[in-house]
C-alpha cells in the first residue's frame, strides 16, 4: 500500500497526468477541436472535388458550344427562349424550378 501511495504521489507522474489532461481537454488544440477541424477539412475536400468535376463539365459544355452549331442552337433555344422567324415558343413549367 505504501509503495502504491509513493508511486501515485510522484511529482513527475502527477505533472505528466496534468499535462495529458490539459492537452486533451483544455488546450486550444484539444482533441474535440481537432476532430471538428478534421470533419470540416473532409467537407472542404469533398466540396473541392465536386467543384473540380463541375469545372470539367462546364469546360466540356463550353467547348461543345464553341465547336458544334447544333449544340449552340439547342442551348440558345433552351436557356434564352430563342426561336426562328415564324416559330412559336411554348414554355411549360413543371414546377421543379428553383425559387
């Protein structure tokens, strides 16, 4: 019993335990904050991946519009409601448009 009390009252052990408790719970870079930052970092990486795929898709769409007159006409008709002379344009709203 005396040996256990001597080990527990060791100043180095107490200092080490206090340091570990401080760094895990009370420090600016504690374990909970690190986990939250890691989760945020993963979200940002996912967002970067999504945006890179969107950039690639938009670049391919742009190249198609610049090189293919059929795609250019389709894009103009769908997005800008353009028409040829003598044509009528009917816009059908299906209710899925963003508000």
